[in-house]
C-alpha cells in the first residue's frame, strides 16, 4: 500500500503543499489551486515548471496546471453568452480563478490514492464583476495516474455560461522531436492566422509557434516523446475541445517567466470547454471537466 507524506512549503509568496509517495511527487499551490509540478519516481517530470517561474500573489505561475475559469483566454474571443456574464471593463486573460487563493477542503488517503480538494468560495457571488452563484471545486487524485476534476455547480436561479480549461504544461525532452496523437483529421481554429478553421493532417508535430483550438476532440490524446521513450496520455471527460500551445522562440523571449529556450522543454495541451464547446449551466446543474494524466513507454 502506498504511503503519502504531506508537507507545507512557501514558494516566494505562495503557500504550497508537497505530497510525496513511493511512486510520485506533487506540488500544489493554494493560489489558483494550481498544480505546480508532478513527477513519477524513475521518470522525468510529467508536468513542466518553468526555470524562471515567478511565485507572487496575483500572478499565475508558468507551470503545471493553471485553472482557466469562468472564461478561457481573451474574453472578447468567447461566445457572447460567456462575455455577457462579466460586468467589468478590463477582463483578465484566462478568467478569475487562477490568481486567487482557494480554500483547502481536505486531504484524504484511500488505499493507493490520495485526494486533495479545494474550493473557490468567492465564486459564490463574490468574484469582482462576475455576480453569479456557482460552487467551484477542484480535486486532484494521485494514484496510478494524476486525475484532476474541475466541478462547477450553479446555485443561482438563472443559467450561467462559462468557458474553461485545465491549462496543462507538459514536460518534454524537446518539443521539436515529439508528436501529438489523437488529433488526426480534426478541425481546428488557427488563432495565429486570423482564427481561420483548418483541418489537421496526420499527427501534430511542432516546427513553429503553435496556438490552436482543436474541435470535437476524442477522449484520449497522447504526447509521444521518442527521446524519453515516453507516451503521456490524457484521458478527458466533459470536454470536446483542446487548446495546444507552444510559444516557440520569439514569444518565449517576451515572457518574463520563461527562459529564452524554455519553449523547447514544454508543450501545453489544455483540456477545455472553448469555442462552440462552452458549458451552459442551468440552475442546479453541475458540470465536471476532468483529465487523467498517465504515462508509459512508447
Ligand atoms: O492557451 C494558449 C494561450 O491562451 C496562449 O495564447 C498564450 O498566451 C497562453 O495561453 C498563456 O497565457 P498566459 O496568460 O498564461 O501568459
């Protein structure tokens, strides 16, 4: 039976929990309920933590799994129903959840798994300029895989429409050597070419800056990394869209929290509800967005 050790740590200004078992190690911050790193024993890290990450309050860390909620990316690029939920003028990129402190609800061991659960109490009507009563929880279960679930429940009297993503940064040996399988033949929105809709031919490989929204995604996507002889698998639930991002050379140089060559070692595949895949929550309804992250040899 696995045993888990739980320690609290301060990284810069951020309260974190480090959870270690004989099989894996996870670091999670209270701000954003953000996983910062995840590594299995005997393997390179599965999730990427930038060498130049900045751990300050009010800023999402360039690492792990930021939670984008209740909208993804630039609010102006979201469907009108998502935009209409926000009453403010300046809408921060990727929503309101990733830069706020969440509350730890509990850490619970059951057999070979450990579950850590957080809630964002402000989502129940207290978020600035987003006056909707939604219960928002994130749970992370460490077991054979790492399973993340983002649960939104509408406690109010009118429908609420959101877009969202588990904006996962994966660690790779060299992004120029890996491929993403599961996207073959899918339509995608090329955000770098005026948001034109295109069709993916074959598996996705990387030769330039990439920022795409894949549509009608299957349940399973994988990153095949021949240098590390590793296949990372993402099994999702409650999602029919995924964002795939790598900033490449010029964009990486512009990011203060990424080394100039940091783009080579990371790849974002974001389990999402974006574009025409947003979530409309009727009063009393609940949505669960999940991703289970596992790995094996190729
Ligand atoms: O998910 C892709 C994306 O929206 C990109 O356009 C890129 O800007 C990235 O997220 C990171 O956003 P951030 O606000 O964390 O710098």
